[in-house]
C-alpha cells in the first residue's frame, strides 16, 4: 500500500503536458491524511518525495501557528528562536476529560488547511464532562433562568450561585441560560490573546499577547481526570522519563478541603498527553501573576481549576503561578523562574 501510494505521488509529479492541470485529488487526500500524523511520522514521510515534503512543511507551519488547533477564539502561536523545534505536539482538549476517554485520543487532526473547526466544547473530541445525573439519566441540578444575575438585583438570585466554600459556582449543562450568561464566565474558552515562546532553560512558556487586567479569566487547567491510583502509576513512569532531562510531565494534583474541614477533595489532572495551553504555565517562587480558583458548574461532578490574572499583566509578559506543595514534592525539580526569592538559586548567588 505504501509503495503504491508513493508510485502515484511520483506519477503526479510528471510533466504538466502529461497530466491534468486541475488540483490532484490524491494531493488533497494526502494533506488530509498527513494532518493526523505525529511529528516523527510527518518527518519520515516528508523524505519520500518532493510533493510530500512540501505538504509536510505547510502542515508544520500551520501547526506552529495555532497550538489550540482552532478550538479557541484566537490562534495561540508557537515562537522558537532557541532550537529546531517548531511546536510541541499534544492532543488538545478545551476542558477536563475522563481518562477512560483516552481511547478516543490516539489521533487528532492538526495542520490541514481544510480541517479547521471552531468549537469551545469537548464535544468536538467525542467525549463529555463528568456530570451528576438522576435516576432517569438526566443531568441533575441547574436553574430555569434565561440570564442569571447576582443576588440582590431584585430577585432571589440564581440557585446555581450556592456551593462549597472557596469554590466558585456557575451555571451548568442543565440550566436554561446559554453561553452568553454572565454566570458562565469560564465556560466560553480562552478569549484573550496568548502565545507560546521557547526558553533556553524553561522550555516552552506561556505569554500574554495583549494586556490582561487584574481579575480577568485566562484559562482552565485542562487534561485527563485520573484516579489517585492512576496518577501514582503515571507519576512513577514520568519520574523515570524525566530523569533523562528531556521530558516534562504536566500532572497536577488538586486538593480542596470540604466545608466541614474533616475531609479533603483530591483529584488529579494530567495534561501531559491531552490538555490545553495551560500545560505551558511555569512555576514562579514569588507567586507569579496568576491566581487559581476551583469553579463548579451546576450539575458537574467535579470543579475545574481555573486561572485568573492576580494583577495587571502586560503584553509580552510570561504567565506564571506558584505550584506550592506540588513543587516541594517534585523529585529533583530545579527552578529557573529567576525571581529574587527563587528556591532554585543558592543564597550566595542572590545578588
């Protein structure tokens, strides 16, 4: 099959007088097929003939132009002036997905000029967020408001505003209101301009590509939701891979104490293989310029970890936050944040 494909590609490169001048259907199909390949596969097939080399090069350029694969409102480009890596390859999901959905994530089209799709929902990946359901299987909870306002605006307020301490409550999938509702602030995807830059020590880093005012929602930490057993198993694998110095895992453990303070909610989000651009947010010992909040949509089983600007962020400023205890538990993690209180710099070097 591969030899037949290559022979037809070579025939397609015959002199113009011997073939039709209209675009080749085979070329169009080749671009669609190649957009599903990994970087290694794409590099290999680009060596087979000049036509495939040209198609592969155009796919690489389109991948570097938008890390979000057109899932977000604005393209989020890669910029690299450090080495030869034009982009970082990963499966993009705008929100949390259960680890059981990994079977759907073996491939994802990226780079074809005809495969762009606009969506701010994980429905585009064929998976759904975890939800509370009643006995009939319908999503439980929710409100009948068409547009939800704050309590004290003359009504009783939207019932979705209630929730756990330190957990922001929003309307969910079973509510009557739409995405334009003011109580769905974090559900419309990334609405600000961002970019990903390559740093010689940190690797890929997320930067603001516009001014971001204090309090503005930036993005959520998206990835696979793992059980604690799965998380510990993967962490062992990641620690071994990271020991070689060429692997950067993105497994985040979130702990939230319940109102009684007698129990702690723990859940694990792994953006190593499937996630969004939040996987490129680096640690800063001084707390960074981002704050985190748990946001629970009405009817959802688990809250989502969301990032907000903790201060005014200038254009071209790197986005960072404090990993806290997560960083302290990491084995052999060296910090390159560069802040005056950086734990990765010896006191004698802090001048």
